[in-house]
């Protein structure tokens, strides 16, 4: 009985992720900086709390945090450090939730196969330079951070090492986004 709930939850989550990705491709303006800012602004004094909550849930649907960070800079230009802090903490918490749920969703089965690619990924993440690999993955803006979360969780990488590496990579990237974007907004 418990297995059927897990299977249902796994399928529901995968459908939800695919649905959000497809929706984002069909209606990209929905998740634009301006639209996100407008929706958060509608909550008035609770804007920062809603901004943080959005960071917490965005990992479940693989929504990139970039537009959310830019919306935060646009909405709270006088609180840039707070935008940075809430963004990084929200991303790390969301990533750790994804990390812990990845095994429940069956992603570990992907790494049970003994292929060249899976062996290379295991070696990179579990090896001596695994934390650096995670850090650079989190820092590199053109690959989804959530993918490394699913992978690290499925491979049962040390959660503390993973969280610290992710935090450092995201802190660098988010700092560039927050303080660099003030020149353009």
C-alpha cells in the first residue's frame, strides 16, 4: 500500500515538473522578472515573505531562481543584502528538500546502471574534488542547479558537504546577480 502512494507521488511530481517546463516554454512571460515582481508586489508588506516562500517552492518545479532574484532586486532595491540572503537561503533549503526527495522519487535507480556516464558522474561527485564540482555546477548559470540536487540526493552524497558546496556556489552567483543587476535595473 505504501509503495502505491510513493508511485503516485513520484508520477504526480514528474507530471508537475513537465507541466511547468512546458508552460514556461509556451508562456515565458508568466515567469518574467516584471510579472513575478507584480505578483509579489500585490502582497504589500508581506512581499519579502512571499519572495522567500517562492524561493522555497521553486525547486519542486525546477523553476530557475534567476528571474525571481531579478524580481527581488527590482522590488526591493534598498534591501539588496536581504534579497541576497533570502535568495541564497531559500535556494539552499529548496535544494536540500529536492536532495532528500530525489531518492523517494526513484532517481537512485538511474545510477544503479554501470554505464560510462553514470560512472563519470559518480566519480566527479564522490571524488576528492566533488565539493568543487558541486560548487561550480551551482555557480554556472546555464545548467539547472536542481539537476545536481536530484543527482547528489540519488547518489547519497554527504548532505553537509553538498549543502556547503551548494551554498558557496549559489552565494557567488546570486551576489553577481543581485549587485550586478543594479547597474541594469
